[in-house]
């Protein structure tokens, strides 16, 4: 098997050993699989149903969209659409995600009010999808062991307006030891050899080595063991990779099931183009020559029994009266409703603890809940996350701008805006959806859009 593979792989050089393995795995379908690499990668957009419905977004969308068959909120974008540079993206109205990746949370199907854990959550595509399924009810713990990636995860969850999420930065074994049997649903989006991303990523192709597959499988098995301990009896465990290797997919799951009779494979209905697993009929495979998306493997497992989640009461904290008063004063002056929050302080920062928050003492985290703002000298300054978790109707004052208004670009670049009106904090919104905070003094609105998120000035 030559590396070029003929015209089909001229645009995407593929490792020769990978081609050999795929030819053996796919047989008569290999030519169709290879031909898919001559096509551009498919881009997807998932509407954030925490903020609006897919029908409403289609009425607003500046992009032509076609539906993703297995995700009601998912759409396929035409090539070369700069959807990440649109004000609607900054407002968290959608998340850019590979269509195949949307299938993972769809199969896990979190329900409002449940406790859900995304164990390997960065950059946040599946975590934001789970947050949308919870609809602000229950608890989402999004974990990422690498701090730099956890920062990206935090930004994405905040932009999407998740108000019931905790972001931890721990190895899986630490969480398993602390919170056994605590979650209704657990997702393991396992680190893998990334073969399913070869059409999208030069780095994935260049770094792939046959030897890394076995190492990935060992690591995946260890993570899956820890994940299993976190699932309550009767709860669900989803295992996903973006690779094709048998050793990392069916091999990991069959080995796990042989050692864990308390878990059983769940046969979800197949969507068009989906295939059952190759070994043991476990899991579902998504192939790039069969679906509009990249390669994925997803296995859904159920823990036998039916026991309520374990109890793990949260640590409570006595709040300083000054902090409580400062936050209450801000809400009374600037919001139209009383926020149903359980205040928690970390230094000068105030957070809302989601329901069922377990004790975080001794654990590393980026966010113990919804960040509300900071209190300094009896003065409360709202956080960007607070703005993105509100609706325009929650604010006493707003500055609503059209998506193509030059003021939107200026705001996202951090500039002061000229907009006379009532003094005080206000929500800057685009088409009625919050972008962030401003503070009006006289005719000017001082810009409080976070510096780290500001668009570059061209």
C-alpha cells in the first residue's frame, strides 16, 4: 500500500501503516473510506439550547445551514464560513463542533436535575452539550487534568451560559476516590491516537505511530476503571474516542466488561450511517465515508441495579456580611429579578454553588460554580460569566446592538462606546443576547469585556 493512495489522498498524506490497517479492517469499503479523504473536512455548528431554540437560531443565522440527522440542535456549515468570528459566537448562541462529536452527548442523553460528570472535558464541546441538556438544573462537573486546557474549558462553558457547572483539575483516580457512586451519568471522552481526526489535523497525521495505539489503550483502560467507580447503580457510562483502532475501542470495552459484570452494554438505535462495533457488537462507529463528520467510536454502558446517587454534602462557608450586602445591592440596582444563588467565596470572588455540589476541599478546581463577580471594599463588580448566564430581560439596563453594527465590533475589541442614557451597569447585547458588561458614565459606556477575549484590532 503506497502512502499516496492515488488521487484520493493527494490532499491528505496518510501514514502507510495506518492505510494498511484500514484496508484490512474495512475490506471492500476501504476504497470509499480512502476517497473520503479527498473531500474537505465537514464543519458543524450546534445551537446552544440554554439560550435559544434551533428554530429561533435558524431565523437569525447569517450562515446557510443543513441539519445534522442525529442532533436536533446540530447543523452542517458550508466550507469557509468564519462562524468563530461572529458576534453570535461571542454571545454563546452556538458551539462549533464536528457533527460526529455531537452524537456522544446525544447518546448519553443527560436529563435536567441529574448529576453528570465529563471526566476528560477540554476543550468543552461535549461538556457544553451536556450543560444544554441539563437546562440549568442539576449538576455538571467538567474535569480536565491539564490546567491550560482547563482554562479553555472554562471559557467555553462560561460563554455558553452554564450556571450549574463546576470545573475541576484532577486526575480521574482522585475524583473516583472522593466521589464513588455519585453521578447519574459519566462521560469518558478518552485521550486517543486521533486517527479519526486525520482529515482535519496535520499534527495528528504527523505524530501518529503504530506503537502509540497500545499505550493509548492502556491509559484508556485505567481512566475507564476510575470512571466506572463514579457511576451510581442504575447510572450510565459513555466511552468515546476519535480513533479507528480496535485496541482503543472495542478492545478496551470488551476487556472492561469481562472484568465488570455489574456493567452491561446498551444497544442504542442506529442513526443513518452509524454502524455497530466490529468486535462483540459493542458500541457504535461513525466512519467519514458514511456520515457527514469525522471518525468516532461510542460505547454506552449501564451499571446494574437502581440506587440513588451517593450522598456527598457540600462544604458550606460563612459569608462576610459586607460581601452579601454588596452583592444584594448590585442585584437590587441592576437586575430585575432576585437570583436564586447559594453564595460561596474564594478570596474576593463570589460564586453560586450548584445544587448537590460535593465537598471540594483539597481538590483543585478552576471554578466551584457560576462566577458572579468580586467584592472589593464593599463594592461588587460583576463577572463576565454572570453576564453570559443572564438574559437581557434580567437586566435593568441594556444596550442592544444589531450583529452588523460597528458598535459590536468596537465593543468586542474593548473600545469605549458612545451611548447616552441612564448611568450604571448595563448588559451589552447583540440581537437581544448578552455579550458582556458595560458601565455608563455620562454619554460613554466603559468597556468591561474581558481583555483575554477581545478581538484583535485589524
